[in-house]
């Protein structure tokens, strides 16, 4: 794209530089927002490895509780035993579950 013969080069260069800088700033802001959302989503989705590290500690703590302070067994077994959870919800054990 050419410039008109009477175009002042410094004004044209200023406008092109300004528009380019605005585009770079906008694209960087969008990239940072996407990265922040992805980081938050990864933090919210605990992996199975996370659970396997925590499970023994929770089991030990649950066994240390007496009957008056322990939660009902249906709440405890549903996490480690999918068939107990499905029975509690009257669903078939092979029915896909929604992760909340």
C-alpha cells in the first residue's frame, strides 16, 4: 500500500507505530487473560494424583475421630467407593458422573 505524494512521512510513521503498539498491547492483554483463566481451571480440577496424596491422610484422620464427631459413613465411602455413591443416588455405577 503506497502513500500519497503529499503525505508527511513522520506523521504516517507515527500513526503506523501507534496502531501497531495498540495491537500489541491488546493481544498481550488477551493472552494474559487466557493464561489466567487456564491457570484457574487447572487449579480447580484436582487430578487423581492429588487425591492419592491426600487420601491416606484423610483416612487416618477419619479413623482417629470417635463416633460422635465422625461424619456419616455414606459421606465418607462415596468418594472412595463409586458403587456406594451410585447406590446412595440410586444411579447405576457405570453411569457417567458429572464433575462439580
